[in-house]
C-alpha cells in the first residue's frame, strides 16, 4: 500500500464492503501482526480484489488502526458488560485491571501502541482516534463506577478522573515498560494477577473507606 499523508478520516472510504475488508484484515493482523500481514493475504481472506482493498484503505497503517479502533471498542464493550458494578470495589477493580492489562500486554495491544507512536507525526489523528475508541470509554466507565461507589460509602475520591488514570498506571507497572522496551517477550497470567492485585491494594489504601 502507498505511503500517504492524508488525515485518517479522509483516507478511509466506507462503502458496502467496508465491514468485509475490516473483518478480513482483523483476522490477518491478529494472526500475523502488522509487519507480517501482506496486502495479498488480507485481500484473499476478505474475499475482495486488491483494487477494492486499495479503494477502502490506501495505507496499511490506516487499515491497521481502523482494525485497532474496532478491536478496542469490542474489548471495552466486553469489559463493561462483564463487570458487576454493584460488587465490592476490590472485585470490580480486579476484574477491570485484569481485562485492561491482558489487552495492552497482548501482541496486538503492543502493536497498536507502537504504530501510534511511530506514526504520530505523520498521522496525528491515529492516536486521537485510538484514545476515543477504547481508553476514553473505559475511563468514563471507571469514573461513573467511582461515583456510585462513593455514594455507597465504599470509596472516597475527590478527583475521579485522576483516580481512574492513576489506577490504569498502577496496572501498567513493571510488566508494560519491560514489554515495550523488549526486556521480556510475553507475560503470564500469574504475573498479571501479581501486578493487578498490588495495584488494587495500593488504590484502596489511598481511596478506600
């Protein structure tokens, strides 16, 4: 695919085969990663011609980020639907933290981050679009939950937006930076549990009642 400096919203054409192309690209990107995914394979899996693929997505990075935005929306929706907001804060925070950390430490999650950073100058809208599709949604849900928990007397928080950001950063401790800098290649469920459990303990020590 060609290198283009068009803004994200101008370089994505939505037509009747848009969802079909996106579904095929998601399958290939999830299996082969960004670098390993070929235009030929994406077109084959999506069951469209290369000309049709170019029509919808003239740049592979834009296609990747469109898939990433869709996946982030799906992940955020799954997390929101699976969490019982009436449960005690420790349970809610633990479920949220595990879902968040599993996604950002996945191969796909790391690729999204790297592409956003690498293309931030040429495609500044990529990062903003990604933020709007996933992280902002989850942040809003956490803020809403904090308000409910504070009303029940389970938490005591003045700046709920800051508290949501702090919890996210606590969950990224240790594992995330080592993955991004290539110190480790992957993480285990046990390591995720260790980091999230500690994040919840720290958060509740500050904001619990």
